[in-house]
C-alpha cells in the first residue's frame, strides 16, 4: 500500500488504484509550501472532524478531482450546502463497503467545529479494511479505552496512524498505550511539529515506542513509501 504524507494529519493511501486522501490541510501549512495542492489526486477524501487544520483544502481538492467526501452526517451536509453533493455520511460504529475496501467510523475524544463556526458533529477516526491491508487512522483524539474495541471488531491492523503532538491530542507517551490498545506494532505519527504547541522530541518519541517493541515512523512532508 503506497502512503504519502502531506503534513499535519494529511496523508493519502493508494488502494486498488484508488487514491484516498485524509484531512487535507496543506495550503495554510507553512511547512508544506512545496506541495502543489492542485496536483493532488483523490478519489475519496476522508475527514475525521471539522477543524480547519483538517479540512482547509478539502473543498478545493474535491472540486478539482470530483472526489467523494466521507465523514459524519453534519460535515457531509455542510459540504452539500457549499455545492459539493458527492458525499457519503457515516456515524460512530457504522461501516460501508466502497470500491477500494470497507471503512468503519470509530470514536475519537476531541471537539469539532467547521471553519465558519458551524457545528461539526462528533469527531471520529477510521478503520480501513481492504485486500491490500488494514489500518486505523485515529484522527485527533485523546487516549481512550474505546480503542480496545478495534481489535475486537476489525481485522488485524498492518499499521496505525496516530497523533503524537500533545496539547490538542494525545502525546507520544499516550500514543504508545494507544498502539497497545489497538494491538499494532507499526505506527505512523501525525499531528506534530506544525506549530509551537505540538513540537516534539523525535528521538524521545521513537525511543518510547521502541521500548515497547514498536516502530514509530516519522515521515518528511511529501515523502512517499510502501507500508
């Protein structure tokens, strides 16, 4: 499965020839100035919640590509009002089979409001299940015991994408526990270093995961790799 990191919590995966983009926040991110948002391909855009640092470029990319937006009911309705009616609403615990695989919307402990102040519904994360692999994207969240439900209800994960920057989400110490809860040994860190509140010590973060027999992958913005 090809994984491309675009900064903050934005990344894409290619599954069965489909490009699935998550939480696009690129043009307002000074660390991602070298990324041309108009060149990004997307067949689907999955949004974990409504905060600007997760949805900033969603409408632009959706208009450029015709991508289907997948999120909670409130966010899908908001985009429909803005003229993009190619959306699929999910709610917590629900799942849907798309042409690339199955998507389950799972709990996250955070807040959610859209850029214009509209209520963004409850935040969430996604478990992606496909013939090419399975992974969990936690979105923005605190550590929560609900994560223990994932290995009980979903196939074994090949990797998980977890926020590690602290202050607004769990820090890397809690993310190590989250990795244990979801029973996953390969973690890709997101939501760190974008601005001062969420700067981290990379070596300390990697060492914390290594101490528990897990691998923390920290990618450069624009980097692409097979996972």
